[in-house]
């Protein structure tokens, strides 16, 4: 009986600890964890009562008190763990301490989730041990924490083939995104793919971006460095449709949300300018990318009617020599007070840009705002022949002193045909950049270029939830060690610390033997 009593106490403590930890920490265990907890508490109580009855000497009473104190401490620890788990389950929080915020949702994703008016569900067909499953679970958990309209579940297609057939799953690692009657399948665990899928299933109708052609503009189908194929992919990923427009042959479409004029080498015809003016008068939006050293008086006149002057100059930036390797690539890190550039913290690069400025003496019905400007070290060189010959020097009388504007936006309120005090005012919008190369395949992914032009398109299309900084690929930050540092990292934890523990143990044994 005494042997049994010696075992009952430790077994009761162990069961109490296992039950408390299982129920408190592993919240998915359910009420089954209460069985070992109850059994453990019963055994502990029995052990204490039996121990008190068998106490006869002072030493026994002291040992019993110590045992009771240990039991109470264990039970208190279990209670604290349960309490902390309950608080953590009801009040969750996430803190991302990485330098590039790789575990945080981007501002754009946050704005899209906050603006959701429909429920979105993710059904992920992954095997339990599939690569990327844990990362996807963490990512979708962040989406669900940001918006109560987002839910997700994982299904093993081998364990539940009926569900796999219902969703027509033909391969592992497929994510089905649903909202209402809309459905989209994606095969990537990235934030960009998931956010774009949310846009596709929640947008009732895609807005169309038309790209003007016929004047030597950059092509959205060109995959060469000077083409715009990557920009086309980025625009389509934002849930827009993009299509070319040949204004000389095609009538101006009614579905055009934004007209893009990407760096024409030849000027537009007067009739095309009149078509664009009629489009703007109806509340249209135009994005014009004008390169330097191109003769475009008609297009410049259209910009001038909205208070934007495309000067006949080339921007020279001394600071650009350090970052871009030449003086003709101005670096922009100053942005205006405008929704397009709100919270924008990335530099942008504009290879061979034309300086823009607010036109003088024009109709002031258009509101012009500076979107992007260079630093004070840049200036607008008006001696284009000198630039072509490789020489440039600031001339205070002819050149444009820095800071120099490389992007301006203008809006004009359109008066209603019939006065209506309750009607929402309509506005036409124009955004002008003094360069088209910054949006090309060679430069689009450079720093803030992609975000800047996509934000501009979103503002022109009145898609305010898309005006934000987008998610970025995780950046690996390896620790580079020298040979000597590598030896220290190896010898100290692998050899030094275990040797120190063994030495301390040996010294303790020697000391005790000598004392004995």
C-alpha cells in the first residue's frame, strides 16, 4: 500500500499537468482533456489525505507540507496557463518586427479588405504535409483577422474526393476563391495572387484601360526592354481589362475608364485631339506619358488646356549619377499632397524625362497638383543639341531650376447639362508624366515605379481602394560571416558551452568528495 501511495501522488500531478496543458494550450482538444485533469486532481487529493493520515513524526509533517506546496504550485501554474490561453484566444494580436514587413499585409490589401461588402471564402486543396501549406495557412489567417468577411478551410483531396470532384480539382495545391456566384482558381501562395483573386470575384464589372496606338507609342504586347508587356500584366492583375485603341479607325468606346497615351513618337491628329476632348468633357480620364525630344504640339496643347505645360527640355540630375549611373535619370523622392502619393515612401526613377510645370496664363478652371518632383540638384536643360553632344551646364536664364516636376495631375469639374443641386459633381481627370520609359519592362519593377503608375491608373479610374503600396516579394537577408567569425559561431555553442557544463559538473563532484 505504501508503494502505491508513493506512485499515486506523482501520477496525479502528471495527469493534472497533462490535462491542464492539453485543455488550456491545445484548444482543439475539446472536453476530452478534462478527463485526465479530473483524474489527476482526484489522485492528488487522495494522496494528500492519505499522507496526512500517515504522518507521525515532525520530519514526515514537514515533507508532507512541502508536497502539498508543490501540488498547489502545479495546480496554480495550470490555472495560469488556462487563463492566459483564454485571454489570448479572445484578444489576438500580431506584431511584425521584420525589416521589410514580410509577415504583414500590404496597405493595398488592407484597404481592399476593409472595403469588402461581400463574403469571400477560400477552399484550399492541400495534403497535410504539402509544401507551402503552413505559409498559406498563416497568410489566410492574417486575411481573416483583418476582415470578418474572409473565411478559409483546408481539404485533403485524397481524404475527401467528393469535394475535389465538386470543385473540379485536377491538381494538388489548388485554391478556390468564391464570392457569391463568382469563382476563381489560383495556384500560388503569395499575397499578390490572393488579393488579385479577391478583386476578381468581388468586382461586378471590370473597368477597361484603352491604350492609344498609331503614333509610335510603346506596345503593351512588346516583351522587349522598351515594351509595356509587364505593365499590361500588372494592370490585368488589378482586375482591369486592357485593350488597344486606334483612334483614326475606331470610334471612341463607351467602356473606356482610362485612356493611356504611352510615349507617342509622332503627334496626334487634330481630329484625335477633338475626340479626346469630347471624352474628357463626358467625365473621362487620360494618362499621358510624353518623352523629351519629341515634337507633339497638338498633344501639348491638350495638356495646356488643363494647365499642364510640357516644356521642351531634358531633366538633368546630378544625384542620378550616384544611383542610376548617369545624369539623365532623375531620381524622384518628393511627392505632392495627392491621394496617388499618400503614404508613398519609395523613390522613382525616370530615364530621360521631360520637365513639366503648371502652365501660365491658361484657364484656371482646372486644378493642377504636382505629383512627383526631383530634388534641388536637378534642373531642366533646354539646350537639347548640347545634350545630344554630351555636354550640359545649368544656365539660370534659360534652364529650369530645380526642383523639377516630372509628373502633374489636373482635374476639372464638369457642369451638369441640367442644374441639379443634389447631383454629385463630375470631374474629368488628366495625369501627365514627362517620361514613358519608367513604365517599360526594363524599369517597371525598379523601386516605386510600378506602384506609382498603378496608383495613378487606379485614381483615374476612381478605384480608390487600389491606391496604395502593394505587396512585395520577401527579401532574404542572409548573415555573411568571415572565416574567423564562422569558427567562433561553431566552437562556442557546439564545443565551448558543453565543455563548460562538463567541467562544472566535474568540479562539483570533486568538491563534494573532498568535503566528504
